[in-house]
C-alpha cells in the first residue's frame, strides 16, 4: 500500500513540476488567452474591427481611441 502511494506521488510531482506539467494547457499560459492561430492583436486593432462590424458607435470609438492613446 505505501508503495502505491509513493508511485502516485512521484507521478503527480512529475506532472506538476516536471516535463509533464508543460503539456497542460493552463501551465504555460502566463499572458492569458490568445487567438486560435497564435496572432496577437493590439487593442487598437480590436477597436477598429469592432467599429467596422458596427458593434460600437462612432462616439464610443472616439472615446475608447482617446483612452488608448493617452
């Protein structure tokens, strides 16, 4: 019985601290979620796309743009 517990502990520690942990999706994600294709967009690019899609009004666009530029 103690041998089985030791084996499970070693496996657990391997996945948490060893090479196995780097395969977990949340382990290496220190900057938060990214796009599926790996591209990162700036806040200004996202703002322009939202305005182009009609998700925000011109006034909202201008206000957010000013906030981003300051």
